[in-house]
């Protein structure tokens, strides 16, 4: 169980921030007006994500999935940011 606690601690918030960042960049509209709703949406996403981590039966699989999802989401976030800046 401690392994799941550490996985939730180390990967939960970074993955949530990356996912909210991707959604915020893809969402049309004024960025200044959308900051607060995205900020408020972060906490429920983080809580749901951490709760879903405890449904995993295998600790190794949980760590692998979270590491891959976090890396992919930050890669996608970087790709979106660079393509928006370049456009």
C-alpha cells in the first residue's frame, strides 16, 4: 500500500498539471478569463486521479503506467506549446 501512496505523491500532481495544461491550451477562448476555472478544475481531477490509483492491483504496473502517462503528457504539452508559439 505504501508503494501506491508514493506513486500518488510523485506522479499525481505532475500528471494532473500536465493534463490541465493540455486542456487549457486546446480550449478556445481568452486565456485571462479561463485561468481561474482551470485552476479550480485542477483539484477535482487530482483527487479523482489519486483515488483511481488505489484500484490498481499491481504496484509495478501502476508505477509504469503513471511514469509513461506523465512523460507522454508532458511531451504532448511541450509539442502543443511549441506548435502554438511557432504558428
